[in-house]
C-alpha cells in the first residue's frame, strides 16, 4: 500500500502562486509515476501534470507555462508549483501515484481557491 498526503492548498488572488506538496509513504519502491489531478463539483477529475521516476513530465494544455511539477525521490515527495493562477484553477487537487501494473493510489485532496 501507498499513502499520499497533500499540503499547500489555500486561498489566493488571481495572478498569485501556490506550491502543493505530496508526501508518499509505504510501498513507494513500486511507484513509477506520480502526478496531480483536480476536480470541481459536477465535473470529472482531470489530469493536471504527471512526472515519471526519471523526471519526464506531461501537462494539461490549460496549465502549460504556468505550473511546474517536480519530485524529490530522496524525500518521496512530489511538488506542484502553480504560478499565474486563474479563477478557473479553483478545484480540489489530488495527488496520484501509479505502479507499472496500473494500480494507483490517491491522496485525500487539498482545496485551491483562486479569487478574481
């Protein structure tokens, strides 16, 4: 099992920045991809960004150039630096960890609210 704990959400004005952190514990040796997803009420959870153990990244078009995902393998932590935030970035952000056999784990989520 893998446990994921997110932190760093909050309320920020449009144009501001936040950094989310996700600390992983448990059977982390089996994890190869970590990422962030977000969800607003009434909509499906959507991909924000993912990063492989080797450091390759992929971003949703809506956040490219504004968000940066990174990971510290020594600390078993993945980060999401969010700059130039927009009201439409408001959502609950979830950390995700995925194994090569496609099993995946989720954190409990952290709220990000961007005011206009």
